[in-house]
C-alpha cells in the first residue's frame, strides 16, 4: 500500500508525498518548488516568496495565533482541552492529498478562534460536543459589481447557523483574475461575516464590500466557511463569478 510521508524542513511539514511505484502524489513545497494538482494532472512550479510588508491584516492574524496559543496553554482548563481533543479525535478531516486525517484538539481550537478573531468575535473555549463539521451551503453564490464594489452573497437563510445568535458565515475574496483564468489558489482576503440571529435570521442575499478592487469582466473567486454556535467550523466552499458593471 502507498504510504503518505511528510517531508520536514526546519521542523515544519513542507510537503506531503505518497510513495507507490515511485512517487504518485505530492502536495506542498520543497526548497524552491511547489507541487500541486489540477484537473489536468500533477504539476510543479517555482515557489514565490512574498514580501513581508507587515500589514494590518498580517498583524491581526499573527496576534490571534499568539493569543490563542497562549490561551490554550494558560487559560483553558484541563477539561476544556480534553473536550477539544475528543472533538479532534472524533472528526475526520481531509488533507491536501484527499486522505482522511484527524487534527489535534489544539489545531481545532486555533482553527476556530483565529477566524473568530478576524471577525472581532469573542473566543469559544468550550470544545464542541457534536462530532461533525458543519455542511457546506449548496446554494452559495456570489455576484460582484464594479460600480458599487460590493459582493452580493446568496445563501440558504433557512440553515441552522443563521438562526443561532453566535452562528456565522465568514466570507473571503480572492484577488480578481483575467476572464480566461480557470484555477485559483490565492491570495485571499477576509471580507466580513454574515451573523446569525436566533429568531430573526438574516435574509438572503446580503452584500459585503470588496477587499480587492474588482473591474468589469474579471473573474473572481469567493469562499465561505460556516461557524456554528458551538465553535464547529466548516471546510471552505467556493463560488465564482464574472464581475459586472
């Protein structure tokens, strides 16, 4: 059976490699190369190392990671950490190779609270007791206008998260691309959140201001994640559109 082997560099996992009769799958980066796959097959490209301008967005993400790493170690009770660990061991995730894995409770705690921090939402310290991820919204769709620089988000406003006071849908916009572009992997910017409200859920659609300026005729990808009130965070799901006038 092929084995999935992590390639370590400087203590961090840089790539996932699956060995069979030779290497059959590879994801991630090694040295100056990035390995991935699209619908035409596996490919490799040169790794681009972005500049580090230390923007306000970067500072917010770094501060959240630092804050919640410390909070996990020093603020959470042993019982709370146990609850997150039980959730992690019970919930199956998918890695870059499409294989089933389990994240640690710490990973899930950081995953949940770092995205809450982007939206300015209070931390969730108690681990979830429902052992499944929220489902993606099959109705999710977007439209973008150059004139208004607004993203119109269509979603299922009968979904459970929309009827929870601390439920959310978090929205991220990709950098707009030429119309002929068929694949997109980033960069992404946080746009905002659609908050749930018990008893008075928000109606679909809702609008959010673009984080990247959009021009008519460009192709633009947007992804969303659903956060349930108990801290369960969905996998990302996408929609794309051609920017209108």
